[in-house]
C-alpha cells in the first residue's frame, strides 16, 4: 500500500524532478517508510518522464522491494500501489519462462509480467487490489492500470505544455493540484457532492483531472490516449443453474482462498472483528487456515453501535486471539482529519468512525483484514429486498401498466402518506432504475430551500436523467446493483476505507473484494442470494454452519457517527460558521441568506438535515483547497 505519482512533459529533468518531489510531499502519509524517483529522457530528448513512489513496506521490507522498480536494462519502470495476492503463482510461471528475480515482492512480478504478457493480460491474471503505472522506454509508452473493482485510486491529467504534450498521474487529486496540474473546481462535481455526499468515480472535483476507471488500462503514446476495459461486472442469471447449497459451498472455498492470499505479509496482520457476520466469516477463515493473527474489536462504550460484547462472543466461538481496543468518547468532531484524509470533499460520516478505528489498530498491526463488500455483492442491504419485490411486481404487470400508473393512478395517490411505500414500489416496477435514482432528496433539498448560488444555478447530475423504463423495472435489482458499483461502491465505500486507513499508514485488505467472490455473487440468481426473503442468505447460511445461529442471525451495524444528531445538539459552533463569510458563500456556490435561514431553523428545531452536514464538509474543504 503506497502512494504513486509521475510526470511526462517537455520540460527539463530538473523541472520534472521538482514536480515529482512536490507530489511526493502530498503523498507522504500513504507511504511513511521511504520514497524514490526515477527519470528517463524520451527519444530525441523531446520530453522527460519521471516515476515517483512513497512506500508503505508490507512484502519484502528490504531495499530489493524499493520503488520505482526498474528492469536491469532500464527499458521498463514501474510504480505500484496495492497488493497482488497470487503473485507467488505468477512468479512461478515467469520463472519457468526464464525470468530471474532479485526480490521477493509482488512489484517485480508485475515488472516481468508486463514484459511477458502485456498490460491487459497481466491485469486479467492478477488477483488483488492495484493501481500501477509502467513506463516502457523502448515503445515510449506509458500505461496506467486499475484493479477490477476500483479498490485503489488513480488520478491523471493530460494537456499541452510549452513545447509539447504532457501527462501526469497520482494516487490523489491534491498531489496533482499541488503542482498546478489540476484545473479549477468543477461545478458538475460540486453538484454531485451535494447530491450524494461524495464525487463519483466518473468525475473529479477538479476540471481536467480524471480517474482511471475500475477494470481499465489507459495508455499514452506521444499525446495519444487510448482506453481498454479488461473486466466487466457480470449480470445475475435468471436460471437456477446453481443450487443454494452449491452457492454456499463455492463461497466457502473462494473465501478461504481469498483470505489465504491476504495473509501474505512481512509485517503484523490484524483482523477487524465487529458484531456482524462478514467480519466474523473472515475471522473464521483465518482460524480455519491456522493463521496466528489477532482480531481487534473497537469498543465505543455507552454508544448504541457498540459491538464489543457480540464480537467477544464470536471470538470465543472461534477460539481467536482477540483484543478489544476501547475508544474514548468523541466530544468533538474531527472535521480537519476528514478533510486531510481525502483529496476530494467527502461527507460519509462513518469515515469519522473508521478514522478512529484505523488509529487504534495501527498501534498493533500494519495490515488489517476487513469484511467490506459482503453486503454489496451478496445483497445485504434492506433496499435490495425492496428492489426484488419491485422486480417481481414488474413481471406480473401488463405492458400498458406504466402509462396507466403515471397518467391515471399515481396523481390520485400522490401525497397520501399511508400509500407512500406501495407508491414507490409501483414507481420502481414501472420505471426501473430511472425511478430509483429520482427518489434521492439531495439536490432537490437545495433547490427547494433556494440554497444554490450563481455557480450552481440550474445544476443537475447525470444520474437523475436516467430514462424511466418498464424493461428496467423487470430487472431493477440487477440494474441497481450494477449502478451502485459505479457510484456509491466506487465513490463512497471503497474510498472511505482507502482514505482512512492510508491516512494512518495502515493497509486494509478485504477478502470479499476478491473479484472471484464478486463474480460468483453477482451471477447468482436473486432467489439464491435472497433465499426465503432473507438478506445475504448465502453468507448467513455459511455463518450458521460454521459458527451457529447466534452469529448468523446478527444484523449489520458499523462504526457510525450520528452526524445529524451531533450537529443539532453539539455542533452549534460548526453550524454557525456557515455564514456569509464562509467559502461556499464567498465563492458563489451557496446563497448566503437561504443558508442562514436553514441554519437558524436547524438550531431552533434541534434537528439538522444531512444536507447541512454536506455543506459543512464542503465549506471546510473549500477553505483548505480552493484557489
């Protein structure tokens, strides 16, 4: 787990070295164990290329694992962030083909693997979380690669420079901004933030900066940019080709293999054990593999979300080495840390809890196994059941139902409270994904309250423009799962863990983010994943078989911060900072008078809507980052 950066442009070697040094300064927390740079001159001296790296040493702690890593002939150079969990298998294949290794790390496997197989084939053969960039000096080719699910971030920007073209990349957007390579703040991305509380993976907060998409290879050659997608998320099948028992057995086998790969490290490993079933299954697999690592539970005494007792029961069932790390009460919101941990505005309140967890665990371990991803692929959220019901309903409706519903029946029941849930069900069944994305009260809240300033007048987001579709209604659950992978999963869930753990110099590894487990789950028919109407039925059954009903029946909780409650009761000072002198008002994003009215109303009612939390985060981010 590290921070990577690079620059290719027509300037002098001294200029390129200075750019790399400045970017590395912004990436220091991602790699506290060392840094390195390598430079090449392009053919004919028309440009210079430099790769840079900040290291968090996990595998092969010696200098042999230093990056950037360069081939003996200096024709290939690589910087890499992440971990390839099957690198030992790939290494054996390369050694059979005559490649010789001087280190014991996965980076060198990527270096030789690129030469042997090319970038796309190498990515397809790699099991892991990764963002890596390779400079091929002979071909004068720069290649940027991101893992299938987008676990590791990779930003880039291209454009003209005095004397030629340039391209730059980094693990964070602020590293590019640090050296003047990011454009002004993008209004469409600000609108996305107000809608979701994060900027999606398809955009960046800065104009001119993009993100390498999950499962994608991007190449740059003399100003020409090309993109190749090497992985697509599979769709669920309607045919019960896999029985429920087969699904449970296949999940068990893949989970054990995924955990086994994630136990490879030359530093202490811990496992995060909450009271839920996903982390319990990870710890069960650790126990089954006879790995001697410690499970950590972060206790928050007195808070409703405290899971220490349930986690201790699980640890006792597994006979696991277990330590409860007690967090002191949080009297003040750590907003500065939240802003520093992310290079884009990010308002996921549970990130505040994860920051506290990461700090606590970092005292004991450098690698942390987590249970992230189980709910997303195996259908563990309550709305998954609602979408399944809408999908079944759509299958029973005649073709004229959408027109009849929208023009005749819906206007009659609109606003009638007791029919709110059935109304939404019909909306989803007849309108599909387009109806689902219109339900959010993100931007409409700001519009209704007159909050949008001149820079956001008429703002909308592409997600609200998805067409209503009866055809989508008939497979709305699958459509929503795939949509979530592109939005909330890649834009909120994955960055939440990466940002908080890397801020604390901790590498997070989640077995449920193994792409093979994801593919298995995504292909399973809905009636298998939601067997008998039970959320995450496959994982619950596996937990029941291995740990009993007490563990299998637990509901998911998390390290959450009740942000709306906190703002209303303890955040008066923070809310009052949202005045006419606030950055979001000075810069024209938000209308000052409307904001003052909303703050006054929240303080009087002792109830703050989450949109005010979004504005608080955005303002703090603007104060630190806007130019």
